[in-house]
C-alpha cells in the first residue's frame, strides 16, 4: 500500500473523519530500548501542567486522550506506540509533540528511525524516516497539531543531548529525579525572603503588596515528574513438595474435565482469560495494551447481549478499562480450535460499537497474522472510521503470560500462581487455545506438488501456504521471546514488512524454485542469526548460523577459538570455514574436525574470515497435530539448535591494546 513519506518540516492533513490514531516509533536494533513519549502543548508551546507529559511512568493524560501503550517487538526490530483520541483532546491543547528517548547510549547508534501514523485498522497514513541522529539521547520526531479546526501531522526531527528529562524540561515540565529530595513542605529561600518585612524609618512597617495574580498555596506533596524507571519485581513460584508419588498432580484452578468443542470450548477459554485478567492486573495491562487500551482498572463481562435492529448480537466478552473519568470499552470475539473469524460477525460488532461509542472490536483466535498489525479477516474499511479493529492470537496471550512469569512484573505470589494456572490451562489440548498447530488445508497438496516438481509460484494454494509459513516464523520469534526474555525478531526485507502481497509472492517463488522455506531469527546478544530452512524436497529441517572469525592469528588458531566454544555440540553438526581467498571453502562434520583440525585448513590459501554451522533434523510431513507434524518438527529443530549451538557461541573480542613500556628514569640520590 502506498502512503505519504514525509521529509523534515513537511506536514500532512489527517482525514477529516479520523478520530483515533496511533503513533508508532520503530527502530531496527531490538536489543536497544527506545521509549516513546508525548507532550500536550498550549498555544505557547508549553505544557499546561506536569500531567501533560505522557511516558512510561505517567502512561496517560488526565483526560485520557493520549496514552502510552508500551514497547513491543516486530519483525523489523521493535516499536513503541502512542494512542491519540483526537476527538477528546482538550480545546486548549494546540499541539501534541511526539518524542522518543534512550536510557543508555545515543540515537546515532541506532541507524534509521521511523515515525508512522496509523489508523484504527493499522493502515499507515504517513511516515517519517530519519538517520540524522548523532549524539542525541532524546528526540522529537514529529507533532500532531490543530490548524483551522483540522488536525495535521508534521515531521520535526529535533534532538536533545540531555535525555528525556532535558527534552521535557524545555517544554515546561518540572523534573525531579533526585533520589533523596528535601521535604516538600520545607520553606524555600524565596518564600523566606518574601515573608520579610522591610524597615523604613519614619513610616510604618508594612507587608509588601501582594502580586495582582494570586499565588496558589504550596502543597506539601508537590514534586516534579520522575523519569527514573521503576525496578522490575518478580514473585516466587509456589512449590508443591509433599506429594508421595511423582504421578500426583496439583489440582487445576481451571478444570479441563468435560470441556467439549465449539461454543462450550470458547466459553471456557473466554471465562478463564477474563477472570485471570481481573485477578492479575499486570497481565490485564499487558493484554489490553496490545489492543490499544489505557492503563487503568480492568473489568470484564461475558455473554452480553446487544440489540442490532430487530436482532441481537452477543460478543463473547465486553472489556472495560477505567482511568479517571474516562472508560475505554472493547467488544471481544473469541474463537478456539480450528474456528475461523467471520467478516459478517465482526462487522455487526463494529456497528454496535459505533452506536454505543465504544473504542474497539477485538478478535481472538488461533490465527497468527504474518506481521504485527495485520488482520486475519478484511472488513469494510468505512466501518473503521470511529471504531478500531484489533486482532490477538492465543499465542500472543500465552506469550504475555510467560514473559510476566519468567522475567518479572508480578510481585504477588498468589497472582503468579493464578497466571501459571491459566497458562497451564492454555497448554492443555482441550482448551482449544493452541499456539500454532495447523499449516492449513492446502498444505498436503502444495507439499506433494513441490516433491513432484509441478508447483508454480503463481498458484493460489502456494501463496496461501506461503503466508502460513510467515505466520509460523513469527510464532517461532514469539516463543523464543517468551522463553529468553529478549525480543527475538523475525527478519524480513523492509518492503515485505509493509506489503504482504509481495512478501507472500517472494516466499512462494522460493518454494517453487528451490523447494524450501526460510526464516531468519535475530536474537540479541548472540554471535549470529538463527536461520531455519525447511527443505520440502529432502524432508529435512536445516538450522544454521554464521559467526565472524577472529581477525588475527593463523587459520589454525581461529579454528581452535571456535572449537573451544563447541565442546558439547553433537558430532553431526557441520562446520564450514570460509576463507579470504574465494573458492577455498571447506566443510566437515565437527566430529571429524575435532579429531583432526587440519581437515579444514590444509592446502587452503588465505585466512578464515567466518564459520557457518549447520545441523539437519528430520522434517514431519503431517499438516497438523503434535506427532510427526511439520510444525512440530520446525519448532523442535529451532529449539534444539539454539540450545546446543547458538547460545554456546560468543563473538570474538580482541584483547585490549597493550601500553608501550617507557624506560624508567633514574631517581636522583638523596644528598
């Protein structure tokens, strides 16, 4: 889809009927955390009060019109999101400045940064890309502002070396990052001097005349805004240690006994989700943030009936989040198992939401869209003018639960147990909330056509299976993100991230030509990307990674550096040495290299510049299920290769340069 690309200083009018937009700040280095922020400015370009500064420690404006939705991983790296309800922005707010900041380092280390304005369906309205940053640690990338009653967006691109605190201070925010502030009720020097009575001989001593503008009384609790991030808390899991046999199982909070299929399964899963969100507030915030809700008090209601003409529609749940005087509302449609979302049903909910002035309709199913923001069902875009449509997969819900349990965010042991029980329920096959288990009804046909050599890239079935493969690749990234606690990125060419048609065509073309699928996963703090290749013609899953060799020492020493890190790697892993002189590549199983390292170096000219490690696994051919399925073989192969190979490797770090010894000068003898 084509959309305007803004240059620095350029502006663009937003659609007149647009009421809700998201501003997305994106960057490619997912291991670096960038935080988005917004400042509500008056006609003088200053905040009206400290409450007009919206960021991670103050995630919503007092009127609820601007909300910080947090940071998440994407296929291209990571993104931070700000939601703006244009219809509720106060009249005396003329501009919303859109900023970003890094707690450590500087923006010049990040390369390209992109600011996108998107509508309720995730479609991009405008984008500004900049690579001008150098030493700045905070940036105003753009602004949304009023002009003659209309809303516009402008690309700004102004930086600060003084960080988020410096940026906010320049817009009039009072920052207080002092870890040991003085008591707020202690009088200041200025207050003491104002209270002094001047003496003048020959006239009575009078209190100085008060200023014409009344001064607000000083409050004992008044303090500035703190930009220091709060420490992440982590609870201790409950341990059951009194069982007499290993076969004894603790009772389930969410029973799986008697769970049927279809509507009964959906009602059970919906009830488990909503009740867990009500009991575990950090989990509710994490799930709600994914669908654009503010940070606030969550309530959920199931099976609520609404009138639509002469009929009634009953969404699976109604989501409510309150913050101050504002209430955010979403309608939830849930599917489990192989249940598919229906266009007509979602459009009915959109009509109800528009009539009731609700904020969003949320679909939840086992569909994992190939890219963040994509919808599994296309609806009439005219219905999205005032109501957003968001999609969640059960895989993403499980991902949020695992992240909280494994990497902090819950400091209450009982809440942690409730969330663990919810995850235990999702993991059971009867829940119907599977993460990703089906390649679709065209899988067997396409697989057989690849083997026979009759598949063509333009085949609609091939394009459908290609999209499913990209969804599986995203699922792999989500699984590893939850397990490792870092944002794992599914790497795609930039144009494929915004053009699903071109992306699916490229995957189908590779499948028809070479018989393979390929996914590249970038994991922070690893020496190389994890590449997963599914070779349909040979029925093999190949996992590989490439690591740069040391740039000093002989080829033998460089090979020795690698082998020391791979002492426990299985012997069937292949090691390919790439030399500086082309045509001198050598490849052997690591078992043979351990026995005689010279099999890779003997007779080769040039130095080793990189190593490629690869391991093959059997590929399952079944469309779905847990045993011998294609998806299970892909996920288990990726997990095994990461654990045994990728996480063992470290990038080579040269030794610190040595000082040149200076000759000592003779000290003068004492006289």
